[in-house]
């Protein structure tokens, strides 16, 4: 899976008594560096304003019109200060930007401190952030306070900001599908659709009977053949009845069609017991392939987890997976077993998985009717985890970091599992107990708590808690 890169509109601040060469240098240097990093850029024409920068309110209006004409073509704005930069012009230009704004200020060189060469962007950044705060313009400011675009520190800032923009863009206009009704006993995954809509997330619901009908009506097609080939290449199908394999491939095609029809970014599916009783399958491996494609796919109609899966994928650019907070790991207080029946994407597993019957559901429906669990072990990797619920009209998240270890999971342990080590795990669990978070946790490789928190909390006005580092007082 190749991570998409944000497209940036570039803004150059100016104050007229500084040399024009500083603006010209930045207009040449910054887009080159961004393109080398894989980003597309949009820039105001140089002759549209004085030096192609913004100083006055009138020039700010010109830049604001430029943004309006290109609305939808950029994911974020980089406000570059080659010199001090004028605050009023910047506000005029960006007060209606509607996307994240990164403020980058050039440092002065000690051998270029005469009035003809000095930048003063160190001070100018403080002035612009001050006035932005006064006008309610949201922005991203990162360490160091001033930074050269050619430096490794700026590359790290750019990576952070890219992930912020991806999460803001993807979550703000998300469409998530509820495939089937919530299973009656699972009140743990209830969610408020109106609260989601208030935050820009639309829920589309479909009846499971329609999905099953479409599976049954499907004949061999090129889409089916392609999906069958993909599934066979994904994992080991030895011993799986051909009818079960065919139904899983058809279900995968049907879900692809539904996702395309409704332009869904994520889905949560009713995974038992109709699929087992009527089609002889469990959808686990299909959900894993969807997450490998970048579609957040959760089981048990857990819409919150589907949303979290997509947000995590947007930040990391890699597959995400939904797991249960399932078992303690002996007496280790900072380790636990994270598990699910088999929807873990193959890309996150330690080796080839194998498709099996559902060892838990066969206790109620008998053997041979629930093939589709991709059984194996989760590979060792660092991860970002989190989940979201709705409460009193608000979106409430927790986020954290952890690591899958090489510790052994007992060989007779069903499903796909791994031993997770999480600093202050007991505080995380206590936070969940006190705040009513569900038994699912979603995660993706890499450490991305900070850009995700900035995107969700600061730009999108969701509530975000980091219980690892913000332990609450004991009851």
C-alpha cells in the first residue's frame, strides 16, 4: 500500500522593506523541496502580487480568491515566512482557508545580520500566530521555531503536517457503511449517528438480506475471478470447502460494489449468524483484505471502530486492524493479548495465515458453517492504537502507542493474536473502564499519536485523551 501525499498551496508572507531576493529564493526553494518529497504544490503567480507574496489586505484578497478558485485541489497550506511577514495580509488571505495551515519561518544566518540581509522571521512568526489566534484562524506550529526547508527537521515537520492533513481531509467528509443491523447482545458498539453527522461523518445503512441476496445472485464475472485470485494469493485455503471459498469471494465483490455505489470510506458488518447459517462463511478474511486496500472495515457493526480504522490508516498510510482487548499475559501488567477471530490483514501477520472454521461459533451452529477466519499470529511492530465513541453529541477518542513483541501466544489459542506491550497499560484500561469505551481497539503500524490528536482535537473539534500519559486519579 502506497501512502498518498497531500497537495499543498504555498503562501509567502512579506514585509516590504526586506529585500525581494528573500521571497524569490523561497519561491524557488520550497516548491522544489516539496516536490522532491512527493507533494504536489499550488502557487500564486509571481505577477499577481508584489513578488508573488502577500503583504497588504488587498494582496490577501487576491490570495483568498486564488484559494477559492482552487478549492478542493489542496489539502493544506504552508505559510512560509522568508522575512518578518505582514500579519494583516496573512489574515485577509487565510481566514477562510478551511484546511490546516503550517507556519514555517526561515532562520537568520549569523553572518547575514545587517539590515540589508536580515530576515526577522523569528519575530514575525510570533506576530502572525498572535493575530491568527485573535481572529480564530487555526494553524500548526512545530519545533524548531525557525527552520530551513532544506533541513532534516523540516522534513520531519512536513511528514507530521502531511499526516495531519490526511486525517482532517478524510475524517471531515467520511461516509461509513453499516452493513446489517447491530447484533442484539452487542450494546457495547452502539453509536449516535446524529453526533457523527454533526462532525461531518455520514452513516449509510444496508440490510444484510440484500447483501446475501446479491451474493446468491452473482454469476462468474471478471470481478469475481480477480477477487478469487486475490484471496487465494492472500492466505492458505487448504481444507476449505469450495462453496465457502466461492461465497467469500462473492461477498468480497458485493462489498466492493456497495462501497463504490455509496462512496464509502469505511464499513462495519454484521458478521454473525446470518452469514454462517445462509452462506456457510465468516467474513473475517474479507475484512482483512478491505483494510489492506485502505478501507476501514470492522466486524460486529462497530461503526466507531470502522471510523477509527480509517483515521489510523489515513495517518499511517498502512493497513489498520480491529482487535479485542482480550487477555492478560500472565502477571505482566504492561502486556496483554490482543486478538480477533481472523480479520487481521495479511500484511500485519508474522507469516502466512490459514483459513479455518470459526472455533467459537461452531459451539452454537456446528462445524462446517463458518469458514473465513484468517488464523495466525501478528507480527512484531510498533503501533498507534485508539478508538472512538459518541457521548452527549461529542466524539470522544483515546489514543496511545504500543508494541507487538515476540512473546509466544499459546499454540492452541484460536484466531489471530499477538502480545502487546503498552506503557502504563493499567492506566489505559482504567480510563476505558471509567469512560465506557468498548472492548475493541484499533491499531496501525508506526507512532502517530501527535498528528492524529492534532487533526482530531484541534482542527476537527473532537475530544481526545492520551491515557498513557494523562492518568486520571484513582477512584
